[in-house]
């Protein structure tokens, strides 16, 4: 049934939160009458039903299959013709069909389900509620496919570089993706044009950034003496493929150069040349809350609230979340002042200059892994961890560090990728004035905990080796994952000062209190901009109460938050909620290790469900 596969393929976005609002009824108004149950899906048990949802969720999406599975056929998947995500509209019949299939979760008795089944049930319930959400013009208010932070043109070089070339079919598919770029990027520009025609145009500052990125990507792409990084990096991968003959390797490397300079470059040139025509057509360069329909309906606020609930995993209204965060700002500010009152100026200066890491990256990760069982369940799973470094040519396109989520059925290989262009700092010799590069160890200390142990890598490996349903392993919640990774950064400080008792008993509190306060502050700013329509000046005035900031710094922050709403709450609201859950569990008899094990066993679910379950377990 092609229609339902198309709808589900739209819902699978790699490396980002699931964006479901584009699946609302494209015609607006009343939902269409739902058809009879299709014959192709008639599971007898809840587990059968959940597996069918998992299959439909990813079916037809070859790139997602490549990233999620080494052997997709073991899970009932086939290989499909490569496609790239494009804006789509769907008929009433298609929309009704996907609603009907997802809605069948209601016929199962929740109370009769096992723990894993209940968690799976909640996932399907959330998918259904997101798909059936009705917000006017929601298809125009998303970040879209082009953007300087999470835009597809910014992500595509990384997606292509990390595409797994396990077989000759994968190699052939890689080239098919390159061929798709011109028509795909043209569809993105057409979509942005349609958005602007309906009053939701891209702000000028975003256009400038996107065009600048395209120009940067195209720089030197036709240089045959110093080949583009997309040529050198992929050709290096091709050279390492032992299933290819030398003749095949030579052919594919030549083909790669041809297609990088051909269709791939053509797509980026199209965006560079055509997106600027939309300058000046934006009706709003502030938060989502500024959007209203002609009759005054506050569609921007409705959309932001739904987006925020999806991101953080709580069905609270924005005013409820805002009040919660405001209380946290006051609480955490008082905690910082208390810490400062108990530390001398000399002690705070000493703490602020700590480097934390004394060895190499590999040694620090080994330390975290060896000390897991202080506060986490020990990991007795054997796998190879490779610390890879971004090719120098890609340093401007990559974050400082990243854990690349491994395939669900890959039990042997894990990767953390570091960017040497970002993890080194300039250090000047006070006597000679000579400047050298040194590892930014204070930054790396928490970053390696966030990305590795006990952060993303550990949480992912732990959960994918459980007996959880396939759907739970596929449809993860980014709010949980980023909240967890921020949370364990705190415990990295606890580890350090347990090993260094010579410091004040308030030493770890110094760092944790500052982390808490920043989390509350930035979450409040995001809500202020997108729900309460804060201007740049209002944002500056708020931040100035607590920090010495420049208007230039605030402008940069403001524009980032305008472009990627809910990104900060994804990291920080969830972090604060996990801290609340930890406090509750410890007050009700749990040890820290027991609480951490509880969170890991629940897996990357919406935190609201986990919190409700916590109250049942620890009464």
C-alpha cells in the first residue's frame, strides 16, 4: 500500500527529532471519514501490531535503513530505491488511512500489557496524536528543509560522508543520492517560495547564512589539483572497500569526482542562485508566536506549544512550562549564590582554571568506562570503539564532537568523531609570546562524558542490547537522549572531585549550580521568544540581569533561537526534569545507581511517561 508508506517515510528524519506536523490534513477543517480497516494489516497480537508499525514507519526509506541496520532483512525490511526527503502533500484518503492504522492501538487493553508493551503503546499513541493534530498552516511554520543549523543542505555532506558502504549496492546507492540532489534542492527552494507566498517566508539573516554555506561548500569544487573534500573523503572510503577489485575502485573514484562536480554541485548552485530572490519577503523575523491568521488566530503559539510538547515529552501548556522554568531560575540562582558564599575568590579562580583532563582522549574515555559502576550499571558488552577525527577539509562543516549512533544490529563497532579544528585552543607563552595549540581539556572532559560514557554511546549501546521492542529502538526521543547526556555531565564532575578530595566540598556544586542555572535561563529565553514574542531588546534586557553580555552576543543567540525553536529546551528542560526525578527517587529510598539504572531501562521515551512510572515504583 504505497500511500501509507509515503506518509511514514516522511516521518523518519535522521539525527533529529521526529517532525510529524506536516502530516496534518492538508485541506484543513474537519478530518475526513476514515476508511475500513485495510486487509494488509491485521495483526493478532499487540507485538505483531507494533512490529507492523515499525515496518511501515521505515519502509521505503533506504537511507534510514542504511543507518539503522547492518542486516535489514533480519527485521523484515527490503532494500529500496534511494530517495531524499522532499515537501509533499497528501490526499484526504492517504491521511485518513495513516490515522486509521495508527489509531488501532486503542483496541488493546493497556492494563493487560507488559512494561515494554506499555512503553511501545505510548510511542504509537504519541505518533497518532501528532499525526491527527490540527493547526492551521502548520506545514509552513516548520524550520523547513533549508536552514543554517539543521537544514538539509547543511546536513547532507555529513549524511553522505557517514553513509555506510557495506556492499556494492550501498556504493551504487550513494551515487544515486548524488543524482537526486538537483531536483531535491529545487523542491526545497520551491517550498520556501510557497511559504513566503503564504506569509511564512524565511528571514533575511537565515537566507544569508544558507547562501553563505552553499558558497563555502562550492569553493574549489572544480579544482582538480586540490580536490574537494567530498571527493577525497569518499574516495578514501572506496579505497578501503575490500569487496571491490582495483578496477572497480578506480571506476567508482572517477565516478565520484564526476558526480560531486556534477549533480551535487548543481544542487548547491541552484540554492545559492535562487534563494536570494526571497529576500525581503518574510513577514516575521522573530519568534513563532508572532504568526497569526487574518482573523487573529494565534497559530504560531499553537504550533510552538505542540512542537515543544513533542520535543520535551510533556503534555504541559507553555504557560505551565514557563512557570516551572521561572521557578527554576529563582531556585538555581539562589543555589549559585549559596555556593559562591561558601567559596573564596581564590577557590573560585582555581576551579575556573581547572583543566580536568590530564591524559589523552582515549585515556579519558577509558577512565569513564572503567568507573561506570560507581553510579551506573557496569557494561560487560564487548565492542570496538574508534575515536575518529574529521577530515581537515570538513572541519568547518562539523560540530566539535559527535557520537554517531550505531546500527541497531551492530554489536561490534562504535564511533565518536572529534573535530580538531574545534577542540584545540591557542595558548600563548607568557615569556616568548609564541602561540601553540593545546587540547581544550576542560571542554573535552564533559564533552566526552556527554558523547561517550556515560552519555550517548553508553545509553544507546545499553538500550539496544535490551529486549525492548524494535519500534522502541527505532523511534527514540531526542529530549530524553539529550537530557540524559547533559545530566551525566554533572556526574563527571562528581567523579573528578571524588578523586580529588583536596578541593572544597562545594567544588562540584560550583559547576553543577552553574549548569542548572544556564539550563533554566536558556529554556526560558526560548519560550520568551517563541510564545511571548520577546524582541531582541527584551532578550538582551533579561540576560543583562544575570550576565555581562554585549548586544552583539545577544543578537547572535536571538537569531539562532529564532531559526531553531525548542532546540535549547530539548537539552535543558529535559535535563531539569531528570534532575527533579533524581531528587524524588533519592528521597524515596533509591540509590543514585538504582535511579540511573531505572532511567536506562525505561529507554528513550517521552519523559512524562517515565516520570509517571517513577512515581509508581518509588512511592
